[in-house]
C-alpha cells in the first residue's frame, strides 16, 4: 500500500474544501414525509360474535381505503357478565383476548396485516391495541 498522497489528490481535496459543495451526511437519517392514516373502532357492548364480525368488516374496509393504522378498543373486560358464569372462561371470552385471537386465526385478515402493537395510554392503553395494515397496491 502506498502511504503517499498524489499531487492530483491533494489538489482535488483542496479544491473541494474551497468550494461551497457539500456532501450529504449519511449519519443523519432523513425522515420521510410520511403521514399515517388512522382509523379506530370501539367494541364496547358487542357480543363476541358481533365483535368478531364487526372487526372483520372494519379491517377489510380499512384495507380497501388505504388506512395504515387501526386502533381497536376492546375494553379491559372489567364489567363483563362472564365473571358471573362459572362455565365460561374469564380470560378467553373477553373481547380483549378473543378478538386478537380471532384475527390471528383468520388467514384472509392476516394477509392484510403487517403487525400488531400495544396501544398508548391516550388510545386506550391495555384496553386497546393497534393493527398495522399492509399497503394496498390496488388503490386507485
């Protein structure tokens, strides 16, 4: 390896330093001008079957409309009537647990979903969750 810098390289470097040309700083990540389209649904008061049907329709319509993020409010199940019934599981029949499970078991819905996330407190906290939808390439 040659440790000497050629005369031409020195001239090019000095010329660059004197010029107003700037190089892009690749250490700084450029933020895209990305705007999320968000839609939410509140499933309080729905029966399990009605909630599952409602969420299927909601996801399908949102995907068609090009929505990026869904906020699904299920509640925490604190006022569920299932606690009084000893033959019904307190964990599995509450919308908080059963709606995400229904979605994950539906291949048609999962083909439209990029991922899930925990809701921030301002969006419902532990009584809600996020669904991130894939981009619909069929939007006009």
